[in-house]
């Protein structure tokens, strides 16, 4: 097994924290898992493969269904029956669990009740789709077991919560419909834009551009149809298995630090003989502005809601408005993350970056739910978006521990002083962007070579586009 070269090993030895190498790097996408399997730790292996490799991944295409009133009735009927099945099964399994009689992860235990407790539901769903619903229930309990194990071994992320699968019910106690269709019980006609459901012999028109289903090697999996009560629309989520390819060999490593002021700070290894690297900075301004805009709107609604003289009718209208605002804010944030990630990954390919190293959150504080935190700034949301976008383009992404990366000079390993305007000062007499320095430290921890100089490019991502900014201080590092 190739175990790296001299330069990389020297980096590790020179590293400011001797313990850094013992800490875990965590693969964040399929390429990173494959790389870890085939080449070993990316910090010492160099993390680059010689020839193209392939990986199968699961993707989801979402189609908006154009349901007529009859189809709406049909989806509600089937969706409600499936929700009832899930609730009854989860009720039974939760009791087993809370009474200490074990965890039932099996799909067969639900399936075996098809001629008794669930006979009506079974008839309505058909055997294939009933079996698929049982499988989904079993899978959710399996993932609960996985989380329990992770918690026991202390591998849980700060934002992960361990709860047994619950009930599909809204705040008013109404069941939330869900239609589950097995892979071999539906067909999607991409030309006519029609979804055909086998057992029920029903055709539904859809809108939306499927991204993955159109690929020649795409293999359709489970189909799930859900209702969005805010938008009052039905959506079909098709899981698709696709084969991706990664051809990146001999490329560079790059470090990424995620933050609030600078959403993304990115630094490559040296790109030329003179040891110069490239730094990309994505500003967090628009994300913040968006957040506060919606925060204000929501606060206005809350103020109106707190009026005790408010009629019940108006109250429910206002609650609906509030739900819409929350939904819109989240969508805009996700769109902004998607734009920034797509832009970053495109530049990575242009720069020849073959491995991305992403800093871990600094402690729990980063994703602690609460004001201005999980809503505006979702470390996990942005990290996952970068990992998936990079996966689509063949780039492995690893998480690297980042504690203390902002306090130490990436070049000299000594402590830096915080200066004005987000700069840090090194006792060796140079200043840097603190986020660029943090990203360089992450790069270094991932076994990358720290550039002696960097060229900084700045961008402003919004929910609709990414704009380049001309920065005067072209070389602050
Ligand atoms: Zn220094």
C-alpha cells in the first residue's frame, strides 16, 4: 500500500500539535470512503489514485405532481392508510422498546400481520407496496439502533438526537400522508412527463426536471410521495442509483474552513514552482441579511399573534404566514449553500484540486439550536452540500479536526495575535486573513503542503448567484 512521500511525512513531523495525526479524519462522501479503503489515511497516503475509479451512489429526484381532485383523493386515501400502518407499527415497537423487551428492526414482523391487523391496509396498498412500507419501517428502526450504538461509543455528532421512530401526525393529531411505492411497481415516462403507479393503475402528470433519472445507467429505487401542506402540493421523491466516476489523479489538496463572516475560506497547496497557492473566500453577508430580513417579518407576525383579542380565524391565517416565512427562509439558505458549493467545486476542478479537507466544527456551539445559529448558520447543511456537490464531480471530501486552527500560524506553528479587520499577526512579522490561516491549518492537518504565498479571490454568494469581488489587498498572506 502506498504510504505517502517524504514531503508529507515531514509536514506531519513539523506539525505544531504532535497529537494531530492520531485524531480522526472522517470521510464525507463516496470518494473519500473509497480512497480511505484503497489508499489509507489521506494525510499520509497523499490521497490520490492513479486511474479513474467508479462508485455507485444514491440520489433523489423530486417531481411535482399535478394532481387532479380525483388523484388528490386517491393519494390522500392511500397515503393515510400507509401513515396508519407506520403509526400502528411504531406504537407496537415503541412499547417493546420502552418496556425493555428489545428492539424490533425486522420488516417481517409487520409483514406477517398482513392478513390480520393490517388486512385492510394490505388490500389497499397491494403486496409489493405493503412489503416496501414494512421495509421502510424496519430500516428506520435499524438506523435508530445504529444511532444508539454510535451514542454508546461516543461517535455521535453534536446535532444528532437519538429517538425511536415516532408517529406521522401533525400538531392537530392528524395523520400525515405518505405513499410508498416499490421500485418495480411504477414507471416514469420522461417524455410524456407521466408517473404510472402499477398496482393502482393510476397515471399522474408531473413537473420538474429530473437530474439523475435521465442518465443512461440510472436505476430507479423506492418512490415516496408526500404532501406539502404549506405549498399545498404533492411531491414524488424518486431514489435513483447512479454510477459516478472520479478521474482525479496527481491533484492538489485544499483546506476549507467554514464560518459565519466568511462562509467558506478555502486554500490550496502551492499551484506553481514559486510556492504560491490560491485562496477563495465566500462572504456570509447576504446570508445574514436574508436571515435578519425574515427574522423581522416573523417577529411582526409573532407580535400580532400575541394579541389576546385576536380571532381564531386570524390566528390560523397568521400561523400559516409564519410557516411560509420559515419555509422560504430555509429554501433561500439552501439555495445559497447550493450556489456557493457549485461555484467552489467548479473552481476546484479548474485548479486541479483532488482532495478537499473540511474543518470540524469547533465544539458543540457551532450547531447548537437557537437564535441565529441553526437557522442562519448550519455548519452541517453547508458541509453536506459541499460533500455531495464534490461527490458529483469526483472529488473526495474529508472532515479534519479544526480545534485551535485559528490561534496558530499555519507556517510557523506559533501563536498568532488577532488584529483588526479579521487579520491575524504572526510574531515572525507577517499578517494573514484569519480564515485563510485557519484553512491553511486544516490543509496542513490533512497532510497538505502549506503555500508560502496565496492569491486571494473573493466572492459573494446569494440565493440566486455568486458574484466576484475585486479585493484591493491582493496578497495579504
Ligand atoms: Zn507565521
